[in-house]
C-alpha cells in the first residue's frame, strides 16, 4: 500500500510491504518522495528488518552506547573513542562504557573488552588533575549544553543545523580544530553505522556531513633543548613516583608515542638486539630501537616478570607528573608528544639519515617523518660553524635520499 501527500510546502510518502513501514518527507516533488520511499522499502525487503527499535525510538546517546558495545572491541583507539562517547552517555544519564585491554593470550580479533558501568553523578578524577578538569568544565560549558540536547534527541529528529550548532559551540569554547573534527567524526560514524549496519534506512542523509568545519593546522615544531633537558631532569628527581623519570627518558630516547609503552611487557624487550617490540600501536606491530640512555631507563624501571608491564603508571598520571615537572623547571609549551619530535630531530641532526629516523619513529611515509624532524636555523648555524669534517659532503646531507624519493617539496636546480 502506498500513499503520497503534501505536508506544508513539501511532499511526504508512506509505503508498506510485508510488515515493513517506510515514511519520508521534505521533497519538493511528489514523484521524488515516492521514489525515495520505494528505494528504502526495497532495501528493507532485501535485507530484512532493521535492528533494535529504529531511529524514531532511539536517542543519539542510546545509539552511541550500542555502537560502542559492538565496535569498540575491535578499534585500536577504543579508549579515546569511549571517552568521547561517554560524554553523551553522561549527559543522558545512561550507563557508561568501560574499556579494558584484552590480554594477548585471550585475543580473538578483539583488542578490548567493553562493559557497562552504572551512571554516577560524581566523577572520579585522578590525583593532580582536579584543577585541570575544573578549568575544562568552565571552558566547555556552552558546548556541553549543546551536546546534552543532541544526546537526548531521537536519531531521526537530528537535523544538520543541530550538528552545525554543536560544532559552532565547540569552536566558541576554543576547542582545538583537530578535536572538533574528532567530535564530528564520531557523530558521522554512528549515523552511518546505524543506517548501514542496523539497516535504519529511514535516517536518509547523514546530518553530520557537509558542515562548516574549522581548518586543521595542528603541526608542532617544539623540540626539547639541551638546557631544558638538564632542568627537566633535575625537576623529575623530585617526583615521588620513581617510574616517572625513567618513563620520560624512554619516551625522549625512543620517539614512542606516550600511549605505547603502557602496553609493552618485559617479555617484549630483546636485550641482546636492543629493541622493544610493540604489539599495540596506532598502526601495526613495530620494533623500537633502544639507545644506551633508553636501556638505562629500562633498568631504572626495574625489570620484572615477563608478563608484567614495563611502565606501571597510567597515561593520566604520567601526563600530570610531566606538567608539574615542566612548571618546576620553568619550561613552557612543552607537551609529552613533543618528545617524539625531539627524538626524531636529534637523530636527524646526529646522522643526517632520514631512513634511520623513519625506522625510529615507525612512520609509513617520509612526509610524516618530515613533520617530526624540526630543524631550526640555530641547528644549521652550528653545522656551518663546526670544524670541517673529513668527508667532502656536509654532515647533514650524508645519507639523505633525493627530494624526489621522499616526496619533499624542493625545487631542483
């Protein structure tokens, strides 16, 4: 049975077949409304009934909770994604997602276990992050209100202007462009997953697409200087947690991401070859070369049983200790991730060999390596005024591939 009719200035259509019911609206022409309803109905008839209660009876927060339970076990970035989803769940007062890594011997294609924990109004804030969390709550007050409204809307009620308003509020709250894009990406993914994976064809167009987004320019060039390193080393000696100082040295020497060492175990260290094998990385498994200082840092972390973790401290605690140490050392605008830039830049200056830098950082492309090698004019001055090397070629040029080989935007003479 089919019916097409006018609602206001636009046409709507409703089709029913084999127990399936499709409704569409907002079309300028009657035939377009009927054609779209027929397309969606055909999809339902071919693929069976949609999963769950459907978009008309499911809020955005409920859909995110279901999506998280189904998909997060298989995503390497599940912990970060869970934190973003939990903001919606907390706003809707729904049970939160709890993500925990799966032991290697328990893996069957999944990286994480995802459970639900009861909603509580009081949040547990790690020691040292109370002031930071309070400042965040003040800075994001407007966008939190928009998120709460969005979280409690039914999926089929969300319009593009609702999502655009949320994006605008994030920008007004001074959220960084890259973070704004991640917020939008979550919404876009959940709507696509519901429409395709759950066969919610009634959703139609994805409201998280075709938005006005800020331009992302998050490239950093901050590198730890030798003087700053000496001051930071002294400041870290005052840390009550003996894990912090050697963990910092390990990051500085190996160019590992701050999240990578926490999943490494002592059985992953090959002392003879002087490498750590990382199995849980942003991309694939990779081997990390260890310098003499990195090996010393590992000994400072007190090697334990093969299955024990190398760094026995949470990322939040490490970041809080890092921030306090930088304040004591008088170092400004220095992020933990800048240690990755520091390690890459120092190896480039020491060897002039981009292949070695690429092996250290684990990047797949030379264009990404180029983002992490931050050579300054002062570095060039040191080379220009150093004593002449025995080789005919300057030290920095030694071992570097041609620009055409690495994709650098250099003009050829």
